[in-house]
C-alpha cells in the first residue's frame, strides 16, 4: 500500500500578498498566415492602383489601370490571339520541361545510386549548372536551326540541371537505416529503389519540380523574346515596342496566372503523393 | 541453426572497434551482448547480420534454417526503421513481396504477425500516427512475418519510455518462450539482459573483446516470479561490477574524443 500522506506544501497559499502571477514569456516566433489576410491585401493594392489611375495620379501609358489590363485580356481572348500565344508557350514549356525532367530524373538517380555516375556526373553538373542557359540559345540556334528546337532545348537544359541536383540530393537524403532494413530482409535492388528510395526522395523531387517550373517559365519568356513570332514572351516584347502597356501588362498577368496554376498543380501532387508526411 | 561469431575483428579506418570476438548462438538460444558505450555492440550485430564486412574473422551459420523461414537472420532495429509512406500492413508485408508467395499467403502471414503483436486495429495506420511502442511492435511484426531462426535485436527498447519498455519486454519473453526462435539481443540495459538472455556476452571497452560469458542460472519462466527478483538483482550488480570501471573509462574516452 502506498503511503499517501498529505503534503503541506501542496496546498496553495491563502494570503493574497504572497500571490504573484508568473509572467508569460512564450509569445511570438510562431508566424501564421491568416486565411484572408493575403487576399484582402491584394485587393487593397489593386484598389489603390485603380484609384490612382482613375484619379489621374499615374500616367496610364506607364501604368495602365487593372480595369484596362483586364479589358486587354478580354479583347485578346475574344480575338483568339491569347490562345495562339499561350498555346505556343505551353507547347514549348511542356516539351522542354518533360525532356529536361526525364533526363534529370534518370541522371539524378544514376548519380545517387552509382559511384561511377557520381564521380563523373557531379563534376559535369558543377561545371555546367551555373551557366545561364539563355546564354546558350544562340549556340543552340546554330546547332538546331531557328525553329522550335533551340527554344525547347534551352528550357530542357535549364530544367535538367536543377532536376538532376534535386533528385540526387533526395536520394542522398533517404535515411540509410531504411535501405539497410530492406537489405536485411533481402529485398532486391530494384525493389529497394522502387519502394524505399523513390518514395523517400519524392519530397525533394517535388520541391525540385516547383523550382524547375519557375525556371521553365523564365526561360520560355526569355527565349521567345529573343527569337519567336508567337508566344507570351514575344507578345510582351511586341506590346512593349509598340508602347501598348495595357497589352504588355495583360501578358504579364497571364504569365503570373500560368505560374500560379503550375504551383497549384504541384501542391495537388504533393497532397496526393506525400499524404504520409 | 547456430550463428557463430568466429574471431571477428573490425576497424573503421584507424579506429579499432572489435578485436577477435568469438561466441556461438545455439538454436533457440537468446544471447545478450552488453558492454560499455562505444564497445562495438551494434557493429558486432551488423557483422553477424551480414550488413557489415568485418576486417577479419567471419559470421557463420551452422545447420539448415527452419524450412518455413524466409529470412533466417532478421533484424529488429533500435529506430524501428519503418517506411513512413507505408501503412502498418504494408510495412509488415514489405519483406514478403519478393519471397515468391501468393497474395493470399502474404495476407495470411501479415494477418498472423499483426495479430500476434496486438496491431490488428492499426492495419491501415501510418507510422507517424503511432506511439514509439506501437512502432516497435510493427518492427517486431515485420520480423515475425519472415519466420526468422534468429532475431538480431539492436537495443530495440532503448528509444522507448520505461512503461512501454516493460510491456514490450513481456512481449519478447512471450515470443521467445517456445524456443523455436533464438535471438542476439544487444543492450546497454543490464536489467533487460538478465530478464531475457540465456547467456550474456560481456564486451570490454573499445576495441570490444569478449571479457566474460555469463550463463543465466535459471530459465526465463523462473525469472518472472517475485522470489527470482533478488537473484536477478544480484546478477545485474555482478554484471555492472564487470562493466563499471570500463564504462567510466569509455565515457572519459568519448568526452575527450
């Protein structure tokens, strides 16, 4: 039997003079995004921008109002020009991104799993990754002609290096204890890659996709500005040259919406594939 | 099937970790390995389980494994080593997927292993949703699924709180009771060693050498009674006196490293 004697020190003091609350020191350092704060701030900024334009505080040639920009988008959509430019850009981004991603995943896994590939691959990647890929476009035009190929190759190159790096970093970060566990159960190599390394590296790979989507968008606009008749980049450049700033901003807004849509797609993929986190 | 540590020596670069360690784990026998921190207990277990090539010596098997065994030497890991993207059921099934079993046979084995470890209600749960004790139960269920001849347990309770440790220790005693499965049980906890082992291999500080092999004077069943407690405590103290001086020196070594 346990002795449960009363502890005289356990009862609270009764005299009020002795009581002093312990000061709370644990506030802050835990920022949380409010549910509507971002949208409210965005709407406020657009409202102020619109008011400044309407009141004549800003020259509409230099900064068209949001309403004028939306009108330009609407007219572009009606005329069919929006779809024409957008379809070219999407085709280039899609093809370049897929080619670069497939090559990057293959090379990244090879570097992550093979000593020979690591020795060779990391040297090449370290040497070539820092080169701004758009600087290679003239060379790629010389090699591949003036059609779609050099633009797609520029995007693919930009996507390839970042993908390869995120894939082999992901493979490197798969906990070794999980690999040893699988080996201890005689799980074959291909099954370890499929069931342990691939899902373990997936968070890093998807984070890489987010970065490469931005790189692809950046490169498609740059490449289209340098040498294309159609595409959002070419459209933005043409509008700038003709001082059609409402059209220019329309192109920028479309790019922003495209980037947001890609971001949402990757969020959806993460929710589906990384639900276990 | 016997597992033999045959003059095992291992070095990590210039650091000698194990020096000429030899002992045998007989069929159905539970051998605990104790010793000061850093004496090479886990390294020895990795060598015995084929996960590490020793610098010299061999880990050898004598005799045929039980015919139904899919993985005669099976690890239970200190950190559980569960795939976080797999459910309890999928984790237990992993070692069976490439064993040439039909899906029906796999299902039956998983059901049995999950049932034996009290995980029947947690089949679809992910590891992050489980407590440490339940995670280790998944690790044990996975090990049982391949019907091992010898379990290689690397401090399987050290990451758990004392109450969970107690409960899992009782589970281990139950699982090893019929003598069909042997175990090498690496631990720094002498209480676990004296409760579970048939023999205790005491290693010296690094480089680990076999300092003494203690044979337990009573069966595991006899150890559960109150009257055995005093004897076990005496044994534990004897083991501690063997290790204490070396543990102090080993700790100083680690601090100065």
